């Protein structure tokens, strides 16, 4: 069985605060990007670096129905 790395808390905090820097949803907090946009990145390739990590992590969170994780961080 392969170990799945847990996302670090800093990454999750960034997902709920950082805004998309480009594209159709420029200025939208990453957490609020629609699944369809994340699916597009999944098919075309996520950007490199931290932004790509945030988008890919959010995609996995949304696809697995784990958005409550983000709600808990928001509520502190």
C-alpha cells in the first residue's frame, strides 16, 4: 500500500486565502474555483510550483467531498 502524503496546514491556509492570479477566474479566492475549472487543469496539466499544488489539492478535496476540511480551517 502506497503512503499518501498529507497536505501541510500552510497549503490549506493558502487555498482559503490566496486569489487566482490569472485566467477566467483571476481575483477569485482559490477555494471558490468551480470544479469544472479544476477539472480543466486536471486534463491540461496543473501549473508548476505552489499554485499548481494548491489547485491540485483543492481538486482532490472537492472530488472526494472533503470541503469540510476547509470549513474547519476557516472557522479556526
